[in-house]
C-alpha cells in the first residue's frame, strides 16, 4: 500500500509546481472542519488500489473510503467526493489543494512527513509477492528476489519500490497502479509483483480467472532491521485543526475492535491490521 523515495517526491512536487497556475496553491490557507461542514462534503484522493480505495461497478469503495465516510459523517460532513490520482501525485495534489485529504492507506515515513501531515496510525500491514503459478523461482521475500535475479514489479513511489532501492534490487519494473503490476506478472514482464499482502490476497480472491499465486505475508528486512509500516490518512501541514478533529474521532474506532472490523472487515482487513496503540505518528515520522 508505500514509501516514496526522495527523487520521486522531488520530481512529483516540481511537476505540480509547474502547473500551479491552474490550481489552488495557497498551502498556508487552512481547511477547517467548519468549512467542510458548511460545504457538506469532504473531497479525498484515492489511488485505485484494492482493497484500500478503488472503483467497483462505477462507484468508489474500499476500506479507507469506508473509514473516511464513517468518520466524517460523525464529524457532521455527510458527503464524500473522491478524486482518482496516480500514487506518485497524491501528496503533490494534496498540497495543490485539489482535495482535502488522501485516502489510500499511505505509510507514515520521514520523507513524507516533511511534505504532509499524518493522522494517527490506522492500518498495520505486511508485504507479499504475486508470482506465476507454482512459484517457479521459489520467491518468498525481498531478499529472495535479489538473490535469484528475478524481475520485480512495484508501484512507483510505493513502499515496495523503496525496498527495491534500499536493497539494490536490479532494474525493478515500476508501474503506475495495482492493475499494471498484476498485468506485468500475468504477461511475463515481471516474475513478481510486490505489494501489501492484503492487497494481493484481495485481488486473487476476487478474480477467480487470475492465474497467479500469492506468497505468504512477510515483514521486509532492510539493513538488518524489520520494517514496521503503518498506513494513515494524509492532510496538508496547514490543516492541523482538521487533522486533530479527525484524530479524536478515528481513535474511538481504533480502540473498538468490533467497530474497526465492522468498517474495514468487509474488505479483508482483520484484527492483525489494527496498529499497536503504542505506535505513534511521531515515532514513524522520526524513522523509529
């Protein structure tokens, strides 16, 4: 579902800056909960990655979309409008004020914390690999991809692309979204597509015609350290009051296992996806 490398972040920011003349770019003007209540609508960006936020039967759905509909309804904002955006453009578009927040289960990382503000951790997740039937290269984690010389696909700017960079995996195939990664494996252009385990399992379980396998979930190890990614809602830095109001309400859901599973469970999320309450945004922003 997610770490963006510094180079990708910089390029994306420059691209949005170049288009500033046709967008709202006053990032110092905060969006308030009161203004959203008056408008009656909150606008969110999504990256079309199931089961987080995606299109189905002409409608936008998914775990983070369901979570945001619930939270903002409780906050007095009844309507949610969604804007489809490539993963690499989510934060730049947010800072250009094209939408009010990002609904994509994005990981909290130091690089991203420099560019935007994150809610409390909302989703804990592991990684998996989508491979060809029979897993002919016996791939099981990121290290196995590197040692075997397998061709790996990952979404541009996602955490898995950062893993590839950190591990110096040779020439990964960067794709724009989840479907492109799946297509890379089924067409033979890649030996494995790395993504969050819940995403790949959902894709496989919901498309019986998909002739692939999904490996067991794993926790990536980078420089001898296990990674602990947690996804959250993304706000502009100026929107501290909106973020704080959101946090106050979403914490009630995070502390109620039954309520969390009522909202996110239909999309394949389980109790294991509930972050440890001791894990904080501040820790993840600091790279701890």
